């Protein structure tokens, strides 16, 4: 992602965006990014962001509540740290984690 500003620009690499999202997800009790090949995607363009996440949620929790909390935390983190407008954070609960 490239952010143009007066006096220069700032480039944010995909690894940094992934870390922002990963930390935001892990801040929600009972949620984590699903392990595996495809677990998240973040698109940034023209000051707007979209994220798509695949989650594992602890068994016994209310899935819509956890998902909503993840959406809010990820949107807040991207907006705050990347100075973008977050259009959507799409969450899919792919698995339940019984080990927690």
C-alpha cells in the first residue's frame, strides 16, 4: 500500500498489513485466524480497505458476537494505523476450536 502525503509517501508492505489484522483478531477472546494456506486477504486502494478473514472460534462461544467483535477490531486497527476508510471486513467461521 502506498500513502501519498505532503512531503513524500509511505509504503506499507503486505506483511505489515497481515500483522495488523492478525493482532486485531487475536485481541478478541476466543478468536484466531484459521491455520492453513488461505486465511486472510487485505485489499487497500485509493484510501479504502477491504478485508476477508477465515476464523477459528472457541467452541461454546456465540459465533455472531465473536465475529462482530473481530470485524470491529480489524476495521478500527486498519483505519487507525493505515489512515484508510474501511469498506468491509468479511468474516467466515471455518472451524471451532475445542482445545481452548
